[in-house]
C-alpha cells in the first residue's frame, strides 16, 4: 500500500470547487470514467448533481510520471464508477480550460485508475 492509497476520495464537484487550493496536489477523486474519442474524463456522481456541459467533469491526462492508458482496460472501465489518483491541475491562463478544445475546468494527471 502506498501513502497515496490512504487519500480519502473526493467528488469531482468538490475538486473543481476547491481547485485553487488543490491545484498541483496529489488527490483521489471518485466519479464516472469516460473513455471516448476526444473525451477522456471523470464525471461527477450522482449525475443529477452535475452542472451543465463540462462544469462537473475533469479531463484525465497522462504525462511525465503519470499513467499510460491501456485502451482495452480503459474501454472496460468507461461508464463505470472509478477512483482516480493523481495530480490535479488548473487550466493555463492562456487557454482558460483543459483537455480537448479547453472545455474542461481542470485536468488530472492520472497515476492510477481503479473500479470503485
């Protein structure tokens, strides 16, 4: 068990609401994983508490020291409840958003994805 395995998962909405304080930190977030063309994200659960568009969704990315996606494993998890651990990032000031077409309010560099 790693030290990060003890991080209590927070919701997607909580992560976005507290982005200023959490940006650059290791976090654990629970939500519905989406692995589709131009939409690799974690969405808030329950869906009835989601904001419009992408407001309750975090882009999931890979990068230095982050998880590399196994497309078959990710497709199996798509649409399911998962816990993702990694580093939460705020959007750059130039783009104003994260992910494809800068539509997401935050990004997470994923280190692990587990079914919840």
